[in-house]
C-alpha cells in the first residue's frame, strides 16, 4: 500500500493523500484579486488528484506584495473571488490551503518574466518596501524603511485579519510564510536583521516576530483545523540562519500549536551557494521532524513517485510538496497511483473514457 496516496489526518482535517501543491506565485492579480487564471491554475491541480492545494503567497498588506500583481487578502472585497476557488477545490475532494505572507524588503519588484531585476521605483508604480533593518537585498533592490515597533504590531494584526478572511473564504489550512527571504525570514536571519531592540540581535529576539505572528494566527484559526509554518532551514551562507536554529524555532512553534513545518531553504542572500539536486532539501525536513518532534513537509526537485514514496517510508517527512512538477503535469498524482501500483486515485468521470484502456469505444467517443 502506498503511503503517498494514503489519507493523512491533521487535527480533525483528513487530507485524501500526502501530495500538496506548493505555493507558487502567479503574478496575475489586479488589486490583489483572484481571477479566472487562479481558478483554473489551482482547480486543475485539484482535478489532477493532489490532496492539499495551496494558493500562492497571499499578501496580508498591499505593501507586502512581491509584485503589484500578487494575490492579496488585506481587504474584505478580496474574499468572494477566493470563495469561488475554494468551493471548486472542495468539490473535487481536495483541501484548500492558503499561505499568508509579507514580502518585506523583497517587495515592489517586477514580474519575473519581464526579465527585469530589482525594485520597481515609486515613479514607475512601485513603493518603498519595509524590513527589519535598512539593508537592501542586493544593489538593484531599494533599501527598505526600517519598521518601528508600532508598525510591527500593525503587521501582526494584518496577519490576523487576513487569517480571519481566509477562514471566511473557505480555506481549511493556514500557512505562515517565514521562508525564502521574505519579511519573517528577514527577521530570523542575522544577514538581514541588525536591530538592537526586542526584535533583533540575539536568537530569542530574532525569532520573536515569527512566534508572535504564528501565535496570533493560531488563536483565530479554528482548533480543529491545522496551521503550518514554512521555514527556510538554512540561508546557505556562513553566519546566516542555520538548521540548528530552525530546529529550535520549530520546537517553539510546536508548543504554540503549529501542526507541520513546511521545510524549504535559501532566499535571504544572493551570495548563497545552493547544491541543488533531487530531494536536496529533504535532509532538513528529516532533521526538523526527528529533533523537533513535529510533522514536516518537504519540497524541492521531487519528481518521481517512488522518490516521494521513499521519503515518506523512511520517515524523512510526512507530506510531499510539489511545485514545478505539478506545473509540468497537473495529473501527476493520478499517474503516481499507476506507477506505485495502487488503486486509490480515481480519474474524474469526465475523463475516465480516455484513461481506461479496457473500456470499449462508444459512439460518443467518435465525436471527439
């Protein structure tokens, strides 16, 4: 029996399998609103058999967007379009999840396919980003304005308000984004955080904001539903955020009621040298799982069903997050069932005549 395709329970929520669509930015919104692109993008992965479908990083404030075209949930007017999407995902038997995020100093950038690097200037429709310290991500990015403690308190409340809206929109899993060099990760890493107040300097202070945001989100998220936190396990830079710190933070998060750590890496420094390869981040998920005593998800160059199955069977992680592979093949979970010799996955009725080689050809098939 394949673990990958077995149901997985978190609190009172049952995921139909252990395949999750990793948050993938689409840069296709206007004023933070979801649209037909998001419906088809996320909906097709639900039709394709993934058990947990995450939105892209969803900004909790307008100035927390990576680009002006990011999805957002800072306004009640953004709820209805997301309700349409969660209804469809749920109707396919999948679970809708949302990743709540603030880009910090990496905000106000260009959509990646434009081929332009760095910040969009204010005169061109951008804005001045904010961060823990006045340290730009790189010379092409605008140096952020350093957040005051009052502004930090406002951002915590923005996460809370977005979580409430997400619940109204129909999401069942909330993930706090504290990875990939965005705001919460910027506070965690000494590479980007050089504050000397309660939010900077020592480890206890650098993790404070992530703990406060997570605790506040957990308080408004229903007790029967899970909360995830995505962490970059390492900056891949000497003297940066490291795996041992990730383990210690994960222990604190578990005590706050976090159910799973979505383990990734990198994003804070352009100097990072990342030794990529198949499953290159799984080692960190395994470390956090074992040493922090919390469930983990793993992501990064996982492409083969047997590879994913092996990760689960060797207790390196509890959920497999897929990104690029699901862009290439939205039906990867359904194909995985065939590859692993299972019989759990069921193709949609509308597609079954094309996927079953045993069914005879009917007159209706000749109309295609």
